[in-house]
C-alpha cells in the first residue's frame, strides 16, 4: 500500500509541474492548448485566406483548402489538404464540410451588372444556410470575412456615408457583405461569426495583438480608424475558432 501511495504522490506532483509549465507557456503566448480542429477554408489561396491557412497550421490544426483549381496551392504541410470545390454549389459544399469543426470563408467576387445579390459572398451565404437546413446540429461553425464599410461611425454606416458610388462594382461587393449579415441574423440556430477589419487591411507583421469591437469602427487616440495586418487578422480568426466569444455576431478587428 505504501508503494501505491508513493506512486500516486509522484503522479500528482508531475501533474502539478506540467500544469505550471502549461500556464507559463500560455501566458507567454507561445502555444495554443486547444484541441486540433478540422478547418475548411474557402479562399485559402487569397491574400487573407492564405494567412489564415498559415496561422491554423502553425497552431496544430488540420486544414482543407478549397479552390476550383486546387493544383494552384503551393502549401506543403502534412496537415494541409487541397480539394476542388465551389462555395456557391450546395452539393459540393455538403461533401466538403461534412465532419469539419469550423468553416472559414475569405472570398470575394463581383456580381453580374455589379449586383450585390449576384456576388460570390451573397450566394455563398445562402448556400451555407441551405447546408445548415440539411445538416442541422452537425453543421460546422462558420466564420466569414466582412467589410469595413458595413461598420458604423458615429451612427452612420460606411456604406451610406456617401463615399461609395451606387451601381459601382465596389458598392455591390460592400452591399453584399451587409446582405450576408442580414441572412445569418435571420437564421436561428446557425453558429456564425463575421469578422470585419476596422480600417485598412494589408500584408504586414504578425504581432498576435489586436482589439475587438462591435458594429462601430475602432479608432486610435487621434480618432483615425484602426487598421489591421492580414497576419493579425488571421490570428483573430483562429483565436475565435479555438475560443468562441462571438457566435451569432459581427465583430470589428483592429489595433
């Protein structure tokens, strides 16, 4: 019995040591202790999507990159798989997202005649809702890239600020992002999050730091809209996958 108690005491001490080490590493931000997730990423070869792929793989997750031309991917990683798919096709989507923990959409594309309804973003959101109706509780959580112009500043939405010309391709793309938000908000039970950059977003440096807001733009001390690097925007995506805090919401991401 004394021997068994001794083994038990050693095990407890080891567990305490490991716990302290884990807490220390987490505090330094060097590691993620979330279980590896299976993540489907549409737009995985794009400027933002490719950064999300890198961030997810670096944190130990398994990634399926979806493209109409999967041979175009240059990612070489044991946890990455490239597949052919169409985000606007229900059958294709159902086949690809089955069994995934999360789906990330970082997509864009003009609609016919600059129509918001015909954009890739709007069509994809409607297809995902159809997939949800078929899969129910088995539907993976959805995270999608939003647009800064759908945020508000002093109660005025960027889309309606007069900065964007109605009928233009850009206006159509921005309005599509608002349609996406409307579609998801009107779909009870769907687990979704839209992440909108609060200001300019461009390739830069990964700092691992950012601020999270709501429907209003984030500003710095001078009142200027706070942008975000694509790398840190990707950090925000994977942080939200690992530790969900904004299900059923749109959030603004900036410095």
